[in-house]
C-alpha cells in the first residue's frame, strides 16, 4: 500500500514590518508541535508506518523548518523535494497545482508527503478524500497536523477519491 500524507506547517511567528511572509520562522509553539510530530514520524506504529515517503516541501521558511524539526532524519522520509510551486504567497495554490507537483515527483512506488500551507492543504484534502476528516470539521487544518490518505499501488495520481487512513494533530 502507498500513502499520501498531507502536513500543514507548524505555528509560525506573526508577520511583522520588514519581515516577508516567505521568511516567517516557527514560533516556540511551532517548535513544540514539531517535536510532537517527530515522535510520531519516528514511531513505526504511528506516522512512521506510512513511510518511507518522498516529501515535497514548500520553499517558505516555516515549511522548511517544519520539515527539519518534525521529519528530517526519521524513517518516515525517503527523500525530499523542495517545491517552490507549493508556496501560496505568490499565487493561490490550487488542488490542481498540488496534484501536478505530486505527479511530477511520483515514482509509482514510494509513498508521498506534502508539507504546505493553509488554505491549500485544507482545500486539497477536502477535494481528494472520500470523507472529510473530523480534524477539518471546523473549516481549518490543524497546525502541524498530518492527514494520511491511501493511494493506489500503481498508476498515476488521479486526484482521488482517496480513503482516509489516519490523522495526527498536536494537542496545542
């Protein structure tokens, strides 16, 4: 079985004068969320069960820091692709954009993962999942949350519908 794990970046510092959205780093709360997610990514009975995955990471600082703090060096990660097309600060990233990036990275064998931004990750999961995960019931994706979907074992990504397999969301 192959999986697609969709992860929202952890809590970032608020925007400030002289700081571009692209360069916003993780807040202390976000660093705690990453440690929580790392424990699950390293656990073969939790998120680690759904790897190893080729992980596409938005090029924004907060997504790169989320990847480094939560996933890098764990058995969940097969390899990493830094994907500028996933950063929604320059344009609205659509479900079709995410699928195009995933198709380009898909080798047909490995599981896949995305570390991205809201509202893109929320809209993507709602569009491709067979059912809307309870974690998304309030209309937003949890910070440092990971939603795992089942992918077909072969063939190209069609855009769903994909069955919901698991949800991970830090308590804070």
